[in-house]
């Protein structure tokens, strides 16, 4: 193999040609023929038994050229990289292939290379060092999050408090009429999550398992269901269970 026409181009790319002599090209053509002959059927021959010269006579002498070029391309590129001492990046692109009358194969490549960098003044440059100190309150807050993530919920025999989870049945009415989405059974509600309208969770605080009560509420003026916006309503609530998080020890 011979490397010719080396040209450095913009954006850190280099183009070059690799010429493979006739013997190398012939070896690649024969390898491609051997690899593919089992798939070729020529009338008068059993499948895969047609001689190469017969196949070339029927389809043209260049029938295996393209595949042979693909066969040679990887080794040709690696040869050029070593010959030119290139610091190539990624896979090259094959711009073209050409076969001469002497059956020499020329493969034209273009490849990205590491860019040449000119260093500026860097000695003596100073930069502030970030502090590695973490305030105690941040450590405590992060540890509390870890405890919360690993907590298990246990049932308690006491009135519900903020932060507890209660299991409730509820039925909401406006002007004595139940409305869509205003009823549920066995609903788990974390008190303090503000997932219900204002006043609802505060009304559940203090309830014990087995207790029932009616709570008067007022829907917000900007409530998503316009027919209930700003109206007074009543929720009948049955508290089934009161649960709390049992936090693990920090060294658990």
C-alpha cells in the first residue's frame, strides 16, 4: 500500500488516498467471491458452484469491485494512520474508490483528527478554592430526609396530629346534594399535605379511629369546578385509622 495526496483541511480534518496494488486488490476480490459464491445461482451450475470467471463474464468484471473495496478499506485506513502518524478521531469517510487499468485500487479517505492547540499563558493563573465546609443545619436536614425516606408507617391509638396519615371515608355535599369527586372510602390522607380544600385537613386533626363528624367548609373563589366556587359545603368524615411515621435510628 502507498499513501498519496495528503491534504490538511479546515475543522481539523485530513484527506488522503491509499493505493492498493493489483495483488492486494486481487486477493480482496477473491475473498469476496469465496464469501458470496454460495448465494449466487448461475444456470448450468449448482448453486454456489459457479466459477468466478463465469460470474464475472455474466455480470461484468467489476461485479466484486465494490465489495472488495469495502473489504480493503479498514486495513488501508489503519495503514495510512500509522504511516502518517495521525491522531484520528472516530470513523473515517470514504469519499471515492477508483480502479485503474492495471487493477490498482485507490481509496480516498477523509477523517477527523485531534485539533492543534496553541496554549496561552497559564502559569501563575489563580482561582479561588471553593469551601468544603457544610453547615451543621444542612447535614441535619439531609439526615432527616434519609430518615423520612426509610420510615415505616405504624398505627397509633391517639387523636390525629399534623404529619400523621389518616385513613378516612368522606362524603361531600353542597346544599345537601352530593357532587362528583366528593366521596371516597379508605382514602389515605397525610395531614399537612394541603391536598384538600382549606379547612378540611384542619378539621380532621384531633379525630381518633372510629370517630365520625360533619365539617363545614367553604370552597375557594378560584376553585376549578366553577359550580362550587365560593360556596359552602359539608363533608361527613369517618376516621378509620390514624398512622404515623416511625423513623429509624440514624445508625440503623
